[in-house]
C-alpha cells in the first residue's frame, strides 16, 4: 500500500457542503490510486485524530474560512504534517481580497478599481455618510459588492444604482467584517487554473463562464443548468496568451504552490482584469479546475495525484 493520506473536508465554513463533495471525490480518487485514505471531517477532534493516525500528508479539500485563510495550514505546520496547496502566507494573502488586489496593482497586474469599507468604519466613523463618493472612487456604476474574505461568491451583489448600495453592503457585511465595492467589468468571465509540476507551473486551458442569470453567484455555481461553460474559452490567441500569463504571475506573486485558480474578466474592449485568486479550488463534479484539466487530457485522478505530489515531495525533503 502507498502512503497514508488524510483528506480534510467539511468543517464549519459556509462552504461546508461543497467541501464535503470535493473531499469525497478526492478520497475516492486516492483510494483508487492505492493510497491509504483517512477521510476526516474537520471537528474539534481533528488534532487528536491526526496525532494518533500520523498520516504521511494531508490533502486539504476544505473551502472557505479556516480552510483557505491560513488557519488549517498554520495548524498543520505546527503538527509537522505536510499538506497540499499554498502555504500559510499565500493562503492568507489570497483570502484577503483587498490585500491581494493591492499586490496585483504593485506588480502591474490589472484589477478593477475598488474600495474597502469595514463594519467598524460604519459603526464608529460614520462611513455611511460618504457612500455618495463611491461612483467617483471606482469609476461609476454598476459595481459589485462582496465580502472581503469569502469564497463561492457568497454575499455577492451587482449594484446598478446608488439606492441599492446600502442594502448590498449590509448583505456583504453579514458574512464578515469588511466589504469590497469594485467596479463591474462587463465582459467574458474566466477561471484560469495553475498546477505545479516537475517543470514548474502549468497553466490549464481557461474556462469561460456564462451564467444564465448574468451573475455568477453561489446559486449559479452550484445549481445544475444555471451556467454554461466553454473549455477552452472562446478567446483570440493574443487574449488567451495574456490570461494565461496573468494566471501564472498571480500564482507566483502570492507564493502559491501545487494549485491555484485566478478569476478574471475580459472586458468588451479586450482588456483583461484579474479579480482574485482561489487557493483551494473546488473538486466537485461541476468544479472548474477538473473541467480545465479534462480539456488537456488529464483525468480527475491525475489532478489529485499531481496536487498531492507536492506535499509528498515536501515530506521527503523534511526527511
């Protein structure tokens, strides 16, 4: 039998159900490949179980808070257990969308104009009296309002008029302590995944996302038939080259390893905009990373073993 791999899934984040689906598929793929698999729902018994079972590595199939923000990564570093995906710093940077966007700007990677407002700014500093300044700050309506730290487009709202802004902010702030107000870019939505390999990062074919509602929110992501996907995306050669380059640049800029996914929009003028980076992409039957991998001839098991290879290599380096 091959190494013992603990597949971490579930937990208490708002993306628990998606994570359980990802984890189940990952566990099945690893079992098929001959690994000794230990599926673990993340509960208060996790540390005790990991210390007793002593897995060779952990496959992180967690999504959302605690799984992507550096929390589980920091814990596994403390326990001395190698794990898949980006490390503590990269996870924390990507999870905090405003911080990631500032890094994009500093690196010359285009990202839509935005502002960040915290709950404390509203409660303690009267930020609500300055909402009339939003259009000038981000370049006018429409805008998208979303939590600054959240996944699966939870709490995301498109806002077309000033009258809708306050309600959208309240919705976003119900998911966390800060919200982003970002210029809405009309165009083609893309997800561009990166897998590390022996020869460095491999950028997979871009996935084009066409939500029938016009908004790729949580329902559009996970309700069958609500979104059409095109792989590879229907882009010209030059644009394809640009989005692939940006995906690799984001992966390297944030210090990602093993896997990442950059979400982008190609505007109606052909300009490419990077929205954010996901460090624990979904692995469900409708997820974008496996879809992109399949377009270049990789099976789901290939993807899972490719991601796991990084953790096992780090285990070997630790001796």
